[in-house]
């Protein structure tokens, strides 16, 4: 895992010359006249502003099961989405056909959100905006033949089977994409960004015993980043295999926690950040607050956590799965402090919510593809390091649980109520990690968990997993992390007290 003590050490603020969006999409018939006419049609009924979101993506995925290729896929995505905004209302239409009639038809459909006469004149020219370069690629996937990919996956498969005789099934997958997006605003600003992505994953199943009575356990691991072929270093692939195998074999010695009721819970550094993301982070997305559906709607600039708790949503970490040079509305990615020393300082804003609150957008306007309008979404969300020694945090607990990884989470975003299962962890007895635990339900409320976070470790760990976040029918890549923290009490649904 990478560590981040200062929260700024790997940020990139240098800009590069903007990509030429018209040059890239010109091969598909897009020119300056089409941009002008499409935006004119979009604003033809009185919208306040409009934008065009062009996307061209090439992707490939490859999966091996027990050494044999069981899935292979290549795809190309091409199209444009047209958005028209009137007040806080959005009209949206898209087309996979970039011909002039199709794009103008989509623009006229999006314009139906408004009712009135066309507003103002379009700008005389388009101005390309430079943005930071936060995901450099040393070797593009387009230059890597299949003959280089398959041996890596086969080697992982062989090493996993060789790691333990109980291994009975292994699946290894590799997915990568290279997207170019081109955003054109009715103000005249344009933004073009090339967005790589690589994800490698392994799932393992092991068995003890034979026949129908055999006990089987399964677990997995994944790594992902905005990177190219260079991401698959021998060291990273070894860690992937070790994590997947060890997490699987761990389960044979684990049991549902022999403890129940409200007990202290220590969240491990790294992947436990998924609890922060799901149970707390969504409630800080501005659209939920603008609509008064989040418990944080009236808590801005108030204390919502003890001193020492700082939560950040960050689009600036170089190579992060959740990094953005520019968001899907043309706002440069930035580091947004949501909670500072226990005080709620900001929500995550897109342009619409920022206008509602009278603040600047934070670069959180994101969309899955040109098929969707952007909404406020997380990027890389994490709690920053505190001052406590992680060993002291564990020693402070008389009887409780230590949660490493989670699964099967459900969250009610408005109030922040959640239920998760601890997939891997330990029982804490007299300040020591003792028995391994698994499949242990925890039930709670995100805001209450935040208020009960009373010790924050100095061991911030960023998780490299291939996390994907769903909201409003859209999925986007995200990242997360956290230090070891103690929550004074969470309800644990174990098997007894």
C-alpha cells in the first residue's frame, strides 16, 4: 500500500498543453460549425446554459478461469450527450450517431426542459483550457499484444494453485480502457482529457475435505489505477496473488464473532475506508443536501465529529483510480476538505449545486458516460492520518472487534443507516488481536459512527482496489483509504455475548 502523511506529497499541479478535441473527434465528422449549431439548438428555447460531452473509448477485458480463457471482450464507445440547464433543472439527450442531423436532434430534445425564447449569443470562438496531467502513461495498452497479457495471467493462475493444495478454483481478470472526452460549453470554453484505466483482479476458491461434505471458502483482491501496461509490475502482481490467496485461506480459521451488541470496533487502515465512503461520504454529496434528503443538510460549519477527524475528497492524487484532471463539467479536479478537525466545511459540488449554494464547484460533477448527465460524485475519499499509534488503539479495547475488509453493504443515504458484513477481521480481547472472524454483521448509522470516532491512527493507508461507486443508475471509478481508527461502539450482530 502507498502511504500519505502530508496528503499533498503526490499531488500534481503542473498543467500541460490542452488536447485538441476537435482534431480527435474531427475524424468522426465533428467540426466547429456543428458545435455552434448544436449549442444554438440546445439554447433555442431559453436554457441558461448548455454543454456537449463527446466521448470515444476503446476497452478490452480478458479473463482466465483455471488457466483457460473463459471470457474476452473488446469494445468501442462513441457518442455525445447534450445537456441544457434552466435554473436547477436539467434536460439531457444523447446519441451514438455523430452525424449533423442526429446531434441537432439530440440538442433540440434536451432544450425541451426550457420554455421561451433563445437567450444571448454564442461566443465567437472556442477556447481550449489547459489542465493538470495527473495520469501519465508510460506504455499505452494499444501497443501491448495479447501475447504479452496472457502469460501474466497464466503465471498468476499457476502461482495461486501452487500456493496451497486446498486451492480448487482460480479466476484472474484484466481490464483496461483508454477514453478521450471532449466537453464544449456554451460559454466558449472547451476541455479535452485522455483518461486511461487499468484493473487486474483475482478470485480464489479453496476446499477442505472431499465430496459434498467439503468446506469451501472464496475471497478476492483487485488493484486498479489510471495507468497503462506499466502498472502491472512484478511486485504488484505478487501482492495481488498473495492477498487473494491469504484472504481465502484466512476464512478456514475464522468464525462469526462470538460477541454481540454495542462494542468498540477498530477499523483497519486501508480497505475499511469503504465504510467511510458508503455510510458517510454519500451524505456529503451536495445534491442530497440541496434536496434536504441528507442528515448533513443543516450541519454545514458545525461540528459533526471529534477533533482530530479530517475527511477529504481528492481528485488530485497522481494515477488514482478516482483522480480527475478535469471533471465531466469542465471543472479542474481539486482536493476538497469535507470535514476539518471535526467540523463540516464543504459538500461535494457540481455546477448546479454550487450555484444553489453560492460557492465554487469542487470538481465533483461526474458521469458514467455520455449516456448520462453529471451529478455530484466522490473521487478519492479518505480520512487523513491522526496522532495515535495503531498498536495503542488496539490495546485500548478490552473486548471488541477489528474489521479489515467488508462485504455485502447496504446504506440508506439520507439518514446514513447501514449494515455491512465484516469479511475478514479479528476479535479483540484484553487489548490483543486473538481469534480470526468472518461474516460478522455490523449495524449502525454513519453520522453516529463519525461522532464516536475517538482515536485516529498515524498509519494512513491508501487502498489500491478497483472500487466502483453506484448512484442514480450510474457507476464511476473511485478510490478510498483511511488510517486505523477506533469507534467507541457499533452494534455487532455476532453469535452471543
